[in-house]
C-alpha cells in the first residue's frame, strides 16, 4: 500500500482460509438453538412489518433500501468473520485459564512496539483497544504452543547479538489521513474539522485515497523508515501532537493532505533482558512442524457457532 502515491490499491487481504473443525451430530440441536438466538436478535433489530412499514435507510432512483435488507446484507458480509474473531478470542482466554498462561501489559506493549517497527499497517482499521486484544490473543496462542519447547539462554543471547538492530525501535505514529485533489478542498476539510466534523466520516466522504478512506483514513503506524507513505505525511505526523490534526500539506503527486495522529509510541532500545522471553518464544515457534491457529483448540474447549462446520 503506497499512501499518497498510488491511491487505487485496495487494503491487504486477511490471512488465508483457516482450518475448521468437524462438529459432532449431537451439536446439530445446539446449532439450531444458536441459530434461533441469532435470528431472534436480528428480528429484534428489524421492525415488525405487521406493526409498521419497513424502515427505509437509503434509496436509489426512488427505490428504497430497507433496514431489513441492510441488516441481512451486513450479516452475510461480515457476520461470519466478526463471530469467528469473538469465538477465537474466547477460546484463547479459556486456554490461558486452563494452562495458567499469564500475559502482562508490559508484554503487550513490547509486542506492539516490535510490530509497529516492522509492519505498522497490520493494525490499520483497528482501534487501540482492538489492537491490544489481538496481540493478547496471539501471545496466549504462542505461549500455549511453545509451553513444552526448551530454548537455552545461550541460544537466545546469540540471536539477540546477531540481530540487535531489531530491538532499537523508532518512534511510531498511528496515523490517519485525508487526501484531496486541491489545496482549497483540503482547507475546506480542515475548516469543517475545526467546527466539529468527524475525521473518520470526512475521510470516507472526501479522501481520494480509497484504501485508507474505507478505514476512516487510518494507515496504521508509520515511522522514519516507512517507505509506503509520502515523506511529507511522516514529517507532518512527527510534528503533530497525539490526538491533533496537522495543517494542510502538499504531496509528491500534486494532491493535498491532512494528517491526524491517533497515538504515539515512543522509540526505545530494548536490552537482552527486556526481550529474552520474546526471543525464546520466537525461536520455539520456529521449531514447530506446522503453524497452528486458534481453531485447532475449538474441539478441546467445546467451541460451537452459528455457522456449523
């Protein structure tokens, strides 16, 4: 994704399809009950036709789009992925309880710093709390998988010494952008923001950078070495306080942008002691014969869901 340079790229696709576990015949009844609960919830959101006419949420050429059509489309489009993430998070929390796995805030912050230094775009579209929850679930999974793998301090120390530059982290800025064709349009957008307009909504409405506009302008974390954004965007982020919006800036391709800094993660250097357990876990993961995802634990923790197998 090359923000401010190639605005027709779409957001990266999620990882490949995950393995699904088979369900036992006995679970059919439970599946029916879950389906009934979900249908009841959807019915609760959709007004009763016998009581009032369908609510119109949009229209095209005079033809209405009803709330019922909207809710049904949303469930089909994102319902499965959202529920999958919720189930996997619950499965990992249950695994942590069973195996006595602890994940500290310090570990989450360390992983966040390391991730943002390598691929800050990974978290674009997620809010700060979602980002940390995703890191927590990943840490639980990794700790469960590597629980019985022994890595010596000597091996970890050798890796650290050979890759010490990986642990000197630059300051990263969680950044959102609005890119428009002219300076006048950028100034108008900035004026609207000063009067209380919502940045995310304005980005979706006005920004010509489609990949970030779909995410409310969010381009994830950027630092001084990020090559996929116009250098002017990083410079503006560097000079803008957390939670604030920059002045209008010009980009290399002749467009103009407004930058908002959502979060700042200060750069720091980590000692071997700071990252020893992280390195041991990474080396242990490399010894596993195949990658494993949370769905592998569904059977163990009796996880079931609306979508069946």
